[in-house]
C-alpha cells in the first residue's frame, strides 16, 4: 500500500522544524514584551554613566576612568540581563507548553522531541542575541561619543599645559584604546556565550522541574556554583596536596566536568580594564561554551524523551 | 488477498501511572485491544477517569505503554513517522494566545512539512472550512471557546491527515458550532478519512459513529457496530406522516390480531431540543 502524501507536503528535515519552533519561541517571547524591559534596563544602565562623571579629577586621569566606568556598567548590565533572561525565558517556555497543553498539539505532529527542545533553546538564544546586539550598539554609540569628548578635553588640556606632541599622542592613543573596539565586541560575545550556557542549563532543569520558579532558582544557583568550578578542578589536579582522599578528588572532578567554569568569563573584566583578549582565548571560550550547551541539550533530550506528557 | 492495514490497531494496551501517594501504581488502561478500519468513524465513550484520554495519548506516543502496542497505519506509535498522517485535537485546547489564527495554522503546517504556496492555500482553505476566515488575522487571545475549538480542528487537519483523533471536540461549543463540527466529521468520513472520536456526548457519538467502544475502569466492556449495539432486536418502528385516527385504529386492531405482537408505545414523535434550537436561531432545519 502506498503511503498517502498530501499535496504540497514534504517531510521537513530537522533543521526546518527546529527553525520553525525557534522562530515561534522568539515571537512568543518578543510578544511578551521582553524587549521593552530590556530597552528600559539598557537605557537606565547606560544613561547612569552620564550622572557619574568625576568632575573633581583632571582630564588626563579622568578620561580612561570614565570610559572604563561606562564599559563596566554596560557589560555588567548586559551580564545581569542576559543571564536573567536566559534562565527565566527558558524556564517559562516548556512548563507553559505543558500547562497550556500546546505541547500535545506540537508533539502530536511528526516532531521529534529533540527538535522541540533544540528549537525552544534556539529561540531563546536568538532573543539573547538580538537583545545583546541592541545593547552593544547602544553601548558602542555612548562610548564613541564619550571618547570623542574625552579626546577633545585632553587635547585642550595638553595645549594649555604645553605638552610635547609625542606625549599628547601617547595620551590620546591610551584613551582611544579604552574606547570602543574589537576587544569590547569579544567581551560582548563572551557575555552571549555565558548566557547561552545558562539557557541550556535552564532547559535541562525544566525537563524535570515542576515549576518555572524552581527552574529559575536552581538555574541561578548553578550559576553561582559555576563560579567555584575552577576551584574544584584545581583541587582535583593538586591531588594529594589538598590532603583529601580519592573520593573527594573524584567528586571534584565530576563537579568540574558537568558544571561550567564561569571563571573563564573573567576575560570580560580584563577587557574593561583595557586588556586585549587574544583571539585564541576567545576561541577556547566559545568552544567551552559550545561543549556545555551541547552537553546540557543532550542531557535534556535524554530526560525529555522519556517524559510522559 | 491480504487484509488492508487498519488505521488504528491497539493490542493488549496496559498503562500504569506511578504516583508518589500510592504504593501500587494506578492502572489507567487495562489490557485494551481495538481495531479501527480505514474510513471508519469510531467513538470511544466512557465515564470520567475510564482511560479514554490515556488511550489517545498512548496512540499519539505522548505516553509510553507499560505493555502492549499501538500502531497507526501499521507504524509503531512510539515512532515519530507514525504521526505523519495523524491530526489531533486535544480536549479544551489552549493554543498559543500570542499568535493569530493564520499564524497558528502556518506554524503547525510548517511542522508538518508544508511550505510556500501550498501552505498559504491550505491555511485559506482551512479557515474557510471552519468558518474563521474573518477572524484569521486576530490573535487567539481574543477568540471565544468555540472559535478556539474550531481553530484547533483546523490545525488537526492542516496536513490532510488520513486519521483524525478528536478528544471531546464539542466541549464548550454552542449547539450551532457543535452541529458544524458534527457535519465536518461526517464530511471527513465521506472523504475516506478515519475519525477516532472521544466524547461524553452520547447523542453526538450516536449521530456520527459507525463503531463504538465503551470503556470502563480502563477496560473495553462493549464494542461493535453502533447499529448492532443499540438496535432492539424484538421491536420494529414505523413512523407515519399524516395518519388519521381511523388508520391508527386499524393498525392497532391488526397488531392485536397478530399472536405474540403488541404495541409498546404510540403517539407523536418528538423533535429534539437541539433541532428546535437550530431551527429557531439559524432558520435552517436541524437535520435528521
């Protein structure tokens, strides 16, 4: 007997289904006015920099400090916002689909459960990407304007004090380096990778959690614990030096393998201080983030595949 | 010649649920077997908690059987490809309220592999079929319960499935909408589409179903062709239009002369409240 094939229908591949579900999740979150909150938060965080200009300092020392302050505030706001959105949005989607029974109608179509999970996660990542892009553009614009102001003030100061040209140029170069540039974009990429890891953790928790609140609280707890992951790994690598038994070392190893090392993201602080993060370091960061996202997504699938809905 | 593949084949299905409050698992479905041939309208009826929804979920692969098997057109229902040709309308569906009717159908259509012009045409066709053409651009948050049920029916039909599973399709729908859904089920049957219906509304099941299974305590207690199940073997019904008193008297006398025969009931047959409602509110005859 030949299979019935409705006109115009072709069995969609995994990619098409995942993209369809991702676009749907993105639309759902966008229509929940997530972007309104983001824009407000970004504007408040970045506008606050205008209120904190250190008027008492001379322009030669104030210039870089002002720019560092803007980067610190902006990247801090991005980190907070992206982590909260990553956890809360992911925690919301699957329980809501179960509660509203929309999951029945989706999984009653020829949709593998891994496609559903991957699509939901991708939708959140898309939201984070767009949010961070908007914040990045705003931060870069503010920095650009402020850098130009600082450079002008420094030129005026140097002219008034009669600084030699090479000293003036050195000061201006230092200020420009503290302004917008590629290292800053690398730091924003790191913020995105960290948020992506958090979203995948929230996805895993939401596959067995019974409420959005539980998922959010446990997700943020994992984020907190993740900052001690490196200490756990070091403890294991040092072995006997710590004076503990094999069981303790194994526990430390297990913790290090399954919990992301969020200290890797300290490169963001380095960028704020004006350091240039090597591309290789950024690449390793992206790879490590990718490893955790894939690990947690597969673990989510392992649980969700057996889940009775 | 081999038998055609049944649309639905459930064999010795058992489903236990483990709850934290009970030591013994709760058995929702107990050794249930049934077969639905392609093109039939099959009604599964039973009291609350009798296992109807669990049976449907097992058939759709939403829950895994504790033992036994479910097959759709010969494919194991735990496999994703068994759902290629299935449309499902859950009881009291709550679709994504942020989407419009058109967006909802496009979303489900894409999940089923529909694209481009074929998808656009299908969405227009389905909105027309369920009478939501004018409401297609509105978000579902503004839909009434009946409209939600109709958009749910449309999404179930989006990929032109050969099997449609309907869980309480007229729950919360007014009599006009309910009649529309009934007519749609009959239209699906005329097109050769198999319908597996689960409902509390026995009158509705009686109107549309060819076969019926009665579920109680997770077990099928009666099953068969509807006509066979509900006809009273030793009685015959004759309905006569414009019968005068003398004709009724003669028939009564004739029956009295026949050994063993007796008149059980006579009088004017009544219309149904549903038919009266439809004639009053829509001006159309409610149908048979």
